């Protein structure tokens, strides 16, 4: 399925799965180097961690901003 047919939640979930897959492949070896990039502090793994952190922040922000009080300007939400 292509992106125009995916919901925002499905796109977010695919980004998270891809980031986790990247982190598995770019896990530092016993010598401290990334087995794919052969560098310490792999920039690809750093980017994947940033994607996961951002996805968590967005999820927390969206659940924290749910309204508990009715909107005075929109009477349909009241009651």
C-alpha cells in the first residue's frame, strides 16, 4: 500500500518500525564500532533514535492535549 492511502497513525507506526530495524542493524559491536558504517557514534543510528524520540513526544503530546472541558464556542460539544 502506498502513502496516500495510509492514515497518519499507520505512517507513524511504519517510521517507528523502520527506526527500530535500523537500530538493530547498526548496533555497535564489541569494538564499539557500527558493523555497517564502521564508525563510532553512527549517524544513522543517531537519526533513528531521533525518529523514535520524536514519535514518542508526538504521542505524549496528542494524548496530553485531549480536552476534558466542553468548548464554549461550540455548543455541540457541551453534554
